[in-house]
C-alpha cells in the first residue's frame, strides 16, 4: 500500500487549529497578515486535490478522484499526525455543473483515511496486482456551464471577497484547474495565480488572490473557440503546468458581461505544450516536430546535460561558501541541501560517487525494526518518516518490499511480543507504511515462501519497508546538486587543509588523482568532512602537529553474498537469526538474483581494501541453509560478494558492547579550527542528517559574519530527484517502460525498457531517444542481460563516470549481477569510454586492468 498522504486529501480540522500547523499553506503565504489570521480565509473542509503531472484521465470530468492521492509536487510536514493535514494543501476550482466536492469532517475516519496501496516488490517482478498500486488523485477539471456569460479576475484585497463564500484552502503551488472560457462567451483565456480558492453557494468559484489573464485568439490551436462544440474539452485547454503556478478560470453567472482586459501582448507565463516526446506519429498532414527529432533531442540533452568529470575539475578552484569533502550519500545530501539554499557549493571525492559505504549497504530504506529492541524510538520514528519522503523523491528507486519474520518454537521472542512491536512500528510511522503488517499462519507462510523451513514454525508477521539502489540514489542526489549549480568533482583527493591567520580551516588543497593535472587550492568559508569510514583520516589533516588526536569511529564490516534466484528462491525479504550468535540477517530478492547479508565485525584496516573473507561467506551460507534446507547453498553458488564499512560512533572507552549493539545514531562535531564533521547515521536518514549539517554551517557562517544574503529554504523534501520528476501519478513502472520503448522507436525490447525505467526513472526517455538516433547503442553489454551500451554513454556524458569500474560497479551493477562480474564486456565498455573521453590505448588497458583488480579483490575469499 502507498503511504498515507493527508496533504493531498485533508485539511486543518478547524480555523482555530491553523496556527499550530507545522507549515503554512500557499494561500497563507500569498495573503496579507490580516488575511492569514482571518477566519474567513480558512475553513473546516477542503476539496480534493488535483494531480499536477499525470495526463488527463479518460473518465468523465466530474468523476471523483481516488482517495489517498499522491501529488507530483511533494509537500509534507514530517511527523504530522494522521488527524490533520501534513504540509501544504492542494486546492481546486469546481464548476456549478459538477457534483460538489466531498467535505471531510475533522477527526472522522474518512479524514484519517486508510493508507493507500502501492505495489510491493517480489523476486519475479517489481509490480504487484492492480489492487496494490498507489494511485494519485486526478481532479476533475473545471468546465463552465453552458450559458454562463461572465468571466472576471478577483483582486487580492479582503474587501473583494464574495459574501457568504465557503473558503477552501488551495495551498500547493502545483495544484491546477482549467475551465472552458468559450462556453462563457469570452475569448479563450489562461488565468495564472497563486490562489486560495473559495466556493460560494449558487454555482460560483472565485479566487482570493490576484490573477493575470492572457487571451488566446480563436484561431489558436489551444483555443476552445477553434474547436467544435462537441470537442470543447477541458483537456484541449490544458497547457503544461509549471510547478510554481496555478491556472484557474473564474466565472460568475450573476455578472451581466465579461469585463476581461484586452488581450495582452506579453508572452504566456509558460510555453504552450509541445507534443509528447514519445509521440511517434504526428497527425496526418503535419511535419514531424523538431522536438521529436532524435538529433534535435540529443543536441538539447547535451546543452542541458552534466559537465564531464574533466570539465568539473576545470571549474574547481573557485572560491565557495561551502566545501564538502566526501561523495557518499551524506556528502551528496549536504551539497544538495546547501546549494538549494543559495550557498555556493563544491563537493570533492577522491574516487567515485558512492565509492565507499554508500554502494555497499544492504540496499534498504527502512525504519529499523530491530532498533525497537534497544528502545531507540526516536531513531525509528525519524527513519520511517524519511522512508516516506524518499518514496516520493525517488519513486523509481525506492520501492516497497514485504518482510517476512518467521517465528519458531524456542525463538528469543514469542509471537505476541513481536506483534506488539509490529503495531508500535506501524504506529511510529503514523500508519503510513506501504502496508500495515499482518500475522500469517504457518500454512499461509508456506504458500508465500515455499522454500522456507516449516518445522517448528509458529507463524510469521509480514511487514513492509523499502528496497533501493543505494549507488543510484547517491548519484541522483549529487547530480541534482550539480544541476542546481554545485561543483561536483570526482577523482579529487584532499591533501591538506588551508588555514587562515587565526588557524581556522579556510579551504583545501585538492589533487587530481585521475587526470594527473596537479593540485588546486579551493578557498571556502566552511569545510564539511563527510568521508564516512575515512572520517578520522580526514580529521587528522586538520589537527595541529603534536596535538593528541582522538578517533571518533568504531567501523564495523558488513558483507553480502549474491546467488542465482533459482538457487535460493524468495519472494519477500526473509528475516533470519543466525543459528550461532542470533545476529539479524536478511535473504532478499533482487530480480534474477538473491542476496544474503549482512555480517557485523570490527575492522581496523584500510577502508579501500575491505573485502569478504572465507569465514564471512561461510557464516552467511550457514544461516541460509538453516532457514532454507531444501535449497542448500555451497561456495560454488556464490556469484559475487561486496563488503562495506559502517562508520559508527565509538562508544565511551569504558563501555563494552558488541558490534551489533553500537548505536546507529549520527553525530555532528565542530573542531576548534572550524572543521565540521558528520559521522554515523543510516542511509535512510541521509536527507535529514544533511539538513542538520547545513544548519550548523549556516550558524557558523553567521557567527563569523560571512553568511551570504538572500538564503532560501532548501525544500529538499519537496523536490523530486531527477528521475522522479514527472513520474506517473499511479506509479506504473510498465507505463514508463512503454514510453521508453516508444521513444526508442521500438528498438528496445520490453525487458530492456523496463530495466531503464526502473533505474533511471523519467530520464530513461532520453536514453530511449539516444537509441532511436543510434540503434547500435541498444546492443546488450552481456548476452541475455538488459544492460545496454547506451548506459555507458549516458554514464560518461551525464553521470560523471570516469573509469570502467565507475560504469560496471555503480552505474550498471554488472559487477554484482553478471555471472562473470562483467569481465567479458570490460573491453567493450573501455573502448566506448575511450572514444568519448579521448583515452589512448595505454589508458584504456590500464582502466580494464584496474577493474579486473577490483573483481579479484571481491573474489579473494575463494583462496582463503
């Protein structure tokens, strides 16, 4: 089920409760203080919110939208209770011919709603039955009743409000309404406003905010006057909606005329719509639009695309407000938050984005059910809140996954205690989990997971968290920061920190480890250390010689093994307790593969050399064989492994605890020299950790009187990542795959199109267009697998890939999934990269060898 989103279907319980809301609505922000405080500006109920990104629904315009809708523009208030609206509210305009909008009684069951459903991932498919899809509301568009003869714009002042009006908030800047002005006897118009809509008795819809109208001539293709009466559909009047605008048509039957201003020569606030990029066949008699021509699309993509890694290095050296050291998920999140606030930002990473822990996790976005056992309620609450946000920011990457928790006779906890914990887990998420948990009997467990051992099984709760691609989540976060203006440079290693005359850190000297172009100095007002397992190493660069240095980390190693799905068939993530030490493990479905993990052991070596050992692999095989005795695993079944380090905060010296008992909380440290360090934390909470770090940096800038003017809110919880922009309202992955295949002119197979949609989101449409222009880019990198050559070009041109390992490990995952770990196609990948990056033959061979060395490190356990 899809997490409950009250921001799309609820309102404040009463005008008196409005001041306590965690965020003001758009109508409040656009109103004067007197308007915000006036009871007439707010009401106890609201209308259903319209969708902002979805195409027009084929049903009648008056059909009610589904409940539990999800908007394209994400707004929320983290931690808001189910009984009130969370975040901004989307409003709409309703015509007199439509049924009145459903009124929601504060505190009623209909207001609270049941969590809407979303598909649940399984091993065979990431889709579920139609009954489990998440659905976003599609608001009926407003059409004026036939015979109406008046249009007008209502000024902002409170004196212009219509007496007796029933106000309804319209807070989301992306909420939209449309109307048929031809039916009003007026030229076709588009009225643009940030509005709080009010509906009056007697078929009246007006606005309390200023509107600007632009008249369209009757001959215009989007003018309703140019269409026959039978074709005057609101869909014909709907231009693409800019996310920061609301379009409305205001009409009043009682007005004698239509006092619209003369047609304005000013351009429309948003360009008229272009044909869909996947429309392959224009109407008969019309030439193919330039926007649909592959070459034009490629040229446009290059103009708006990412700079290459070399171009980023050339930009490096400018003075910045914030310098972030470390390109993992936390560093990328900090850069995104900082640049969105208006701070000039640079991020440097000594290797590749997500090179360390951020590509070697268990690939889960979860609340941490096991942390309840340690009474870490605040961490669980924060995690489940962030899980819900990430499902909106990256719907193509963060997908619901069912977790089965089998309980056997003699288990550490009985079913009753575990069930209480499940209710607490759902409650801390405010019952907005993808689905509410349920308890399964042994027979039901056997039906869902036939491979699971049933001897002594008493039952199994089924609860829901999310899976993700951790590397791509990191990548899209960093690329979004770059799109906003941040400098993101990989292969840039900090050699030393620069100090000012007072001994404060004022920048860093950075070495080019890829291009061999020497060292650059970057001056920065604030430097942030977000280097994960390398935290203590980086802190030592700023310590005073002779001064005692205290390490803050206790890194622990976690490894995973990958096997073929037929060797260990699971449809859900299965929670396992190791038979020897009862550590929590998971067996997780991963398409045509299954992976098992993770371990938790102390590690004291070089973070760059961390790898699985034979003992680690045997430990996981023993656990898998204990829970799945009908499908025993052996070392020969292991396709690949990965190992990463958790940068955990070291407990007090006198405290003695096991690795698994070390807290996963994060800590922000500010050194005497002003270096800000973030350590600890989880993948799930990276966005909130990043916001806390930037808050600390802003306070430090304010103290040192170097804070830039005109900073703005980052709103990182509202703006989707690049692949999530324009994602379908109903979360239909297959629909996106269909559009990708159409964009490729059917060169791509359905399986490859689905693979691209799942990994790149809406950006996959551009990859499809690349293949349409050059069908050779559609060839598979490995026979029988969905990865294609176009992904290599995309990685270089748009994702800062600079080595073969960057592509094979963190852009395509062939390193983990291919039976040969991608060694068979490494030469082809290197050849394509050489053509794009200008490598000579020597460099090309060196890149292939470096990747082969990385594969050998992951296989070193076989020799032990």
